[in-house]
C-alpha cells in the first residue's frame, strides 16, 4: 500500500471511531433519560397533579368534612414523622 492510501485509511478509521463514539454517547444519553427519575421540577408538578386527582376522587366518596378531617390527621402525622426523623438525624 502506498503512503497516501495508508494515510487515507487511517483518517477514515479515525473518523469512523469518532462517529461510533458520538453515536454511543447519544444512545447512552437516551437510555439515561428513559430510565432516570424525573427532575425536581417535573416531579413536583407530577406530584401535584396526582394529589389533585386523588382529592377530586376522594372528596365525593368521603364527603367534604370527613375528607378534611382525614387530611388534617394525615398532615399532623406527617409533621410528627418529620420531627422524629429530624431528631433522630435520619434521611430527609
């Protein structure tokens, strides 16, 4: 093989390797975005949406006053749980 053909072949192989590396990086990014949990902003909107759906379904079933009482007890319970976790130094 002549030196020009060898240089062209080396350049082609290097370009193919760069292309393969780029394709692999894009594929990895696609996999990570499909598997990774939603970001904090997306998570907060999805949680709010789910909470509003649950409230819309539970209010007619339980009645307004009974549902308000359940939410009040749940909020007091969650506040107590957070206080206990904070005192114990657990995860937040």
